[in-house]
């Protein structure tokens, strides 16, 4: 059977991670085939929390405005003792990356929006396609391709050839299993009953965590008057029993929700596992196919979207010949450590939510009360500073930099609101879809004149200079976009960084810093970084 068509990339699975990967690839100009075995995106609630980093990825795709129309922005969390006293409040207010750190959403709506955007834009602007009711049933790898066999809705078989296969097919990944890649880690002994409510009577906008050893429970807000409850089950409770109307009504009545319409009830066992490897030659694992995260930190889907953004721009750069194929080695190299840190964060938060007995609950809750009396500690928890930020020590970043901006390299760059010539917008709107070379506020825009006009042409550089509010600067060179930091918070946060240029990747991480006092050394470092991909 000869291939029906050859695709640069095939993405298997049209969940949030697959849809994000496919949309990003198309945004970068790559033709992509999206395969989903179901006839449509999910119809029932699943993930309920989307963070600031994921919303920034939605901005990169171009769909963020639609997504925000069905999102509750900026909710917090209250932790309660068994007696109903609040011992910890989490109220993050910072918008370092342009959006609130915690936000509630509905996965069915989110997936539908991503799918509609793919069909309306990716299919229009590239030769991309989406095949629903199409199941991947076999594949083989060759040195230059992956050959797939797909069963279509009518039962016919299609053979597809692709340069790269991206598996976003979930925790029970067919691709991962066929590759013989194992998941390492643990599974919780506890089972949880998940109840999704419509027309909730609780209109508070924050998560409520009931740290009761007798029955730990979470109550999570959602848009459009929805709410989710998660109850830990006891060993002797069976699934038919706990999903019965009588049992669920009894649980919900304790929270004032007796008689509230129930959209879904489901029993889950949570996992903390990671694939032993995320790549097999031309095949990559993304999201739940690569790692399974307990839900206590709300980071399962968000970790997968980080995977998608990290991998998509690299695939595009390699396929389009702008960077070498060794760039793809940096996908797992960069993402694995942080994905595991998110799993560990969820496990730590699970210990707070699920105290083993009354004594451990009392000790833990008393400790949080004491910490709450110390302003730095209180701010640490209130602003969610305990959430690990991604930091790449290796990968597609300059290594071993000694200058004062070393702390920026490998970090996700902040996204302040800025003022351009004709409009105000978040910074990424001026950086473009590719790489950007950004002059920091303390740097004269004329620094760009000291660089070759065709520097790193393969990176499709956008040149931007950001100024402090009210700063009068000389005219910028041709081809440089000038923006102003409206609120000044960003400028103040980096006031100790020396003058220079920041090389920002398409996923908005800092790849390099070129100090104004030694541009030549900075250029050499980037040249060496690019050469490592060949």
C-alpha cells in the first residue's frame, strides 16, 4: 500500500496538547495532519485549571481572546481545617507573563475553540488537515520517515508517511506502548470521586480545600456557574455505591449543593509517573503520553502545553532547514526536569490536602498559621511563589555565561504590557512568531547598528527595543520596533541587569544575552549554540 500523502508532521490525539501542537506548527508554517480516533473533541469536563503560561501559548497561537471569553481569571484557594476554619489563603495577583497565575476553564469549550481555530486558520493558511474518527492502528520507523496505517471512519485503511510523529494520545498512549517505553513512578492508593456540577449555588470564585482526614475534599470554581467537587474515597466504598444519586447527594448536601444538577460523576485513581524516554528517533511523546501528574496543583494539562510549545517551534525550525536536527535532542533535555518538578509539587500539595490523621492535620495546619504571621512567608504562599519556574540549564541556550544577565538565560521572559506606535498590547504581540532580539530599557537602541544587518538570518529575527515610561530616546534604526513599558514594573525588575540584547526564542524563553560592552563575545556564543544543532 503506497502512502496517500507525505506530511512533515503527524499529530496523534486532538486533546488540548495535540490541538496546541498542531495549531503552533501551522502558525510556524508547517503542514500538519491531526488524527483523532473520536468523532469530535471531548464533550465532558476534564481539566479545569489553565495557568498563565498556557494562556501565553494560546496568545502565540492566536486564539487567546476566544479562550478568555470562557475563563474565570485569577482565582485563589482557601484551605480549611476539619472544623471549618481557614488556615491558609492563596491569592496570587502578579501577572509576570501577562495573565493571572490561576484561571478556571471548561475543557470541552477549550478544545472546541482550539479545533475551530485549527480548521479556520491552519487549514486555510497551510495544507493542514484534521481527520476525526480516524484511528492509528500501526506504524513503522525508517531512517527518513515514519509510515502510519490509519483506519478511517468507513473502515478503509490509509497509509500515511511523515517526517515526524508527535504522540499526544494520552496516558494510555498506543504509540508509547508500541514503542515499548515504560512509565516509571507511582500510583495513589486513594481513589477520588469527581463530581461536575451545573448551576452551582456557590458563587465564590476561589478553590476551597477541605483538609479533613475523614474525607478530604476540593471544591473548584468554573465558568458559566459550574463547579467541581473532588472527594477522596474509603477503601470499602465501591464505584457503583459512590456514583449513586443517594451517595452523591449526601456528599454534596454538606456543601450546600443538594439537588444541584450533576453533569458528570467519575471515579479516578491518580498517578505520578513519567516515561523513561520521550523520544524514539522520529517519534515524540507529549503531555500525558510522556508524564502523568496528580491534579492537586492543576498542572497536568499545563505541563503538556509547555511540551507542545517547546517541541513545535523546534520541529518547524528543523523541517524548514533553519536549524539542525540535533535541536530536537533538546526537547526532553529541557522539559523533563520541570515536568518532574510539577509532579513533585502536586505530591507535596496532596500531603496538605490529604492529612493521614487528625494529629498530622493539626500539626501541618498550625505550622501554616505560624508562617502566616511572617510577611515574607505569607507572601510566598499567597503569590504562589512555591510553584517552580522552568529554568533550562542545558539545551538550546548559551552555556556558562559569566556576566550579570546570566539569571535571565533559560528563563521564560516576562511579558509586560507595552505601548507601541499605534496601540497598547502585551509584549509578545510585537515580538512576532519567531526569534526576537530585544534591547533592554537601559540599552541605547543604536546598539542594533553595531550588528550585521543579516545576523542569524535563519532565525527570522524580529528586532525590538523596550523603553522605560516617559524615556526620551534617539530615533531607533530602521527595522527596529520601539515599545514603552507602560507600568514600569518590568523595567524596575531588571534594573540591575547590564545593558545589552536578549535573544528570545519562539516559546519566549531566553536563549542568550549579548552584553552591550562585548557584543562580539555574545555573537560568538550564539554562533556556537547554533552550530551545536548541526
